[in-house]
C-alpha cells in the first residue's frame, strides 16, 4: 500500500506552520522589566516616608518624612491624595481648571521633581 504512494501526489500544506504562529506574548515590547505603575511607586515612597526619621537643625528626631508627600489640604485623606495626584499627573490642564487649590498643592517644586524622577525611570 505504501509502495503505491507517489511523492508528486502529496501536496504540502502550510495551514498553520510554526512560523505562522507568532505569539504576541513573545514580543519583547509587550513585557516591561518593571510593571509597576507610577501610583505604585508613589504609594511605596509614602510608606517608606513613614519609616524614615526627619532630623531637625539640632540633629534631633522631629517626626518622619510623611510631610514630603502630603499637603495640609489633604490632611487625613491619603487615599484621596493618591487618586488626585494620579489624576493631576494624567491630565494636568483639566485637573488645574477643575481643582485649582489641589493643583497648587501638587505643583510644589519638590513634588514635581519627585514625580519627574519616577516618570523618567
């Protein structure tokens, strides 16, 4: 039976060869080395600031660094601070038009440099 097969009658079909099955998961552009978002970094920095002592001019502990990442406008409302900061970063112009006082809180030089550092990293 096999001896009756003629190689000219066998047709090659490339229905779904391995080269045609390019998986998007294998594309290097689809995977980030560090998949954390800007909000994750800010949240981490906020938790770290709670553990770092701040020293005054007399080299005495005078609290923590949490004041670096907060504003009196958001006293006791840290979750709202994170959400508003994310909205401010996402679309600064619209946020500034709708919430000018909050936009001013997020426009401090130290916070702008801090955010820029994480956005460029």
